[in-house]
């Protein structure tokens, strides 16, 4: 992943940790609710950053490779017609 995706992941994870700690402390409801809204918006932003990261885009397709991270190719099925011959 590129630096933009790593920044998004780190920022939203840190914000989520702050929200979890703040929700257990006796803070005002408005502050905790604002942190909740901020983490929800941050989560959407993080998912968008990860899905639009094309720097490490894998060109392997599922039709050719069984796994994207391994060089194992899918086995193509070969159908062979066998004639019933009487001897």
C-alpha cells in the first residue's frame, strides 16, 4: 500500500482508540457522540482510500490464478469423450 493508504489506516485507528477510551470516561455525551460521528466518517474515508489504491494493483485474475499471491494456476477442466467399444 502507498503512504496515503497507510496514513488513512493509522489516523482512523488512532481516532477509534481515542473514541473507545473517551466512551469509558465520564465525558459529556456531546463530545462522545461527535467522536462517534467522526470515526464513522473516518471509516468510510479509510475504505475509500484502500479501494482506490491502484499503486499495488494486482493484474492476476481469478480465471487464471487460484490465489493472487501465489503462482498456482487453476487447473483447466478437459472433457474427453470416451466411446464405448465392444471387443
